[in-house]
């Protein structure tokens, strides 16, 4: 059976900025955005300058590459919890 890929929606402006600053793959961009929010700024990203966002994207990409296994395991755990919650709410 041939596997078909689902078309990806166009990048949001922030994702475009992250990709341009880092050269990261589409798969890594969500990780980078979360690292920027949770570990670099500890905040939303709407008050930073473009330069601050570019610097943070590069820093977050470096952190992701240094600790990729940890970030991917955390993401998998979060997705499993989300799916479990969806399944439980579908039953109720």
C-alpha cells in the first residue's frame, strides 16, 4: 500500500521566521516555537522584536539539537495524554 502524504498548511509568519533563522525542518519548527515560549522567554512571543525572535529561534534550535531525545519524548508523552483525554471525552 502506497503511503500518501498529507499536504502541509502554509507556515504561519512566526514559523517562517523560525525557518529562515534556523533552516530547521517543518518537523522541528513546533519544537523550536515551544522552546522559545517555555525556556527562553517564559512568555508569549508577541512582545519581542524581530531580532530577539531570530536570536531566540537560533538558541532554541541549538537546545533542541543538544537535547532532541528529551524534547521528542516529552512531545510524545503530551500527545499520548491528549489522545487519552480525547478518547475519554468521546465516551462520555
